[in-house]
């Protein structure tokens, strides 16, 4: 069984895709969790502003999730293009 250069490149691309999704999902996951926790704390302190806090939290989480989507795009490019 001989490993050629094409096989090595394919293995590296698949490993890179896995690492891209792994590291790319950690940041948004932690960031969204912290944002939700702080929003719950703020709603607990001032329940009258729950609508505004929830809306602001959701916009922030959507922006945070964009980095996870970028890592998904990079992983898909590594899997299907390389």
C-alpha cells in the first residue's frame, strides 16, 4: 500500500476541515452562552426591559454566529474543493 501525494493532500484537507469546524464552533458557542447568561441576569434585575434585552441579545448572537458560518464554509471548501 503506497501513499501518494494526492492521498496526503486529501488527508490534510479533511483534517483541516475538522479542525476548522472544531475551533470555529468554540468561539460562537462560548460567546452566545455568555450573552444569554448576561441577558438573563439583566432581565432578572429589570423585567420591564425584557423585550429590548431579548432583541439586543438575539442580534448580538446572530453576529457572533457568523464566525461559525465562516468556519463551516472553509470546512466545506476543504472537503469538496481540495
